[in-house]
């Protein structure tokens, strides 16, 4: 269903940080002035870690007044001080 009577849930999960530290960057460019840069990094240890991401998109658009620019950033910070206890902080 679409419109004001639409219902349902879309649930997405971020992966936990991996044991090995990683850093990844991706650039996308295209027609109509499309430029997107995305960066993601992760590090983890026995008692927690961090998964952070950020992206910036700029688009001139194919007609007047269709330009767009967005910046998004977030993080997932799991903390496991004991074997049977965990706390995860999400920042978006």
C-alpha cells in the first residue's frame, strides 16, 4: 500500500565490527554532476568496538531546481564488559 494508509515495518541491522581493523572508501561519479564519497571504518576487541560510516552526495540534476546535496554519518558502538551482558549504542 502507498499513501497515508501505508503500513508495515522495514527493519535493517548493521553488522557488528569485525575483529580486524578495516577502512574502506568509495567514490562514485556520473552524469548530471553526480559525486558521492562514502567512507566506512571498523575496529573491534574483546570487550567492544566501533563501526563508523559517513557519506556525502552532490547532484546537479538533469533539469532546473533538481540539484541535491546530502551528508549522512553514523556509528555502532557495541560494548561487552562480561560474557552474558552487552550494550550497543547507535548514532545516526
